């Protein structure tokens, strides 16, 4: 996400305000990637059709899953990196598992 913003701001400052929206349109590789994802999702929905009859209604919304996934992943990376970067130098990064009441 940072590279995308940097690219667009740099392009805007260099006088490329009219071409800034070319980054939003997929090239041939974007169309192939999107088509492959939709094909895989359609096949998966067809396989699950016998268990849930009205599952194909969600096919139009399924394309938003990767976008939401990438946004959540970007936010968690930024938050995790900044927390690790600005922690005290003598503090170690260890995982403390929450108590689930199982002994």
C-alpha cells in the first residue's frame, strides 16, 4: 500500500495528473489473475452447491474477499512493524498464550 501511494504521489507531482488513474486499471496480467480467481471460486461454489442450495447468490460479492484480505494484511503489517520498531531495545518478542482453562 505504501508503494502504491508513493507511486501515485510521485506521478502527480511530476505533472502526470492525467495518467494517475492508469494504475487503477488492470493490464493483461490483472485480467488473467481476476479471471483465474473467479473461475476457481465458481468451481468451488459449484462443488458446494449440493450442501447449500442458494450459495451461487454470493458469487457477485466473492471478488471483494482478496481486497479485504490484502487491506487487513497491510494494516496488520504496518501496526506490527511500528510496534516492533519502537519498542525498547532490551525487550524480547515472545508469545504468551492466553489461558483457556485447560490443564
